[in-house]
C-alpha cells in the first residue's frame, strides 16, 4: 500500500457497537508513520499487515471529512464497514511485537516507542477478544 500518511496521521481501533464497556484509546501516531515498514515486516513474518484491518465506517469518514482529509461525496457511497475478529489482529500485533522486542532498531531510534503503541493495541484487542467484540482499524489525519 502506498504511504497514505503524509499528513500527521494516527491509526486507532474501532470496536463494534456504541460503548464496549472498556477504554479503547490507543496512540497510533507512530504506527501510522511506520505503516509501510510495519507492512513489510508483517509480510516478511508471514502475518497479515495491520493496514489490512482498515475499514471506513460512517463515523470515521465523517471525522476525516471534518478534518479536511476526505471527499464528502464518498459518505453517500460508503460500503458497510468490515469487522474483524480480535484474535486475527492479535496474531499480527503479537508477531510484530516479538520481532521488534528482539530487535527494536528495525524501526530506527523510535523502535521502543512503536513497541509501546503496539502494546496498547494488544491490550485493547485482548479486551475485545475476551468479550467477543469485533473491530477494525481506522485512520485519523490531522
């Protein structure tokens, strides 16, 4: 996937439903910045890249449009969001974490910070898995 994150971007988790009953906040700024490198690493590790869990829902698209990063006409033609099993995301996140913990310098000097963001994703996905809540990845541009 081409780098879509020329603007300051953040990747975050959307959990299906109104209120999942737990905190889903994650800081995904570095994950967005290193998305291309993380995608290549995931492919090398034979797991699904994080960006493949992306799906645009009405709320995230409205936020993008409000931030000036989307076309308002797309909102009318938006397909239904795709939802994923948390365990599928955990496979990717856990595999990336294991590799980066072994060698954080794969991502240069910010490797430890990327690990911290992946750990936030892991914590939310574990909660989603325990409650059988589906999820998808969304991106915010600022």
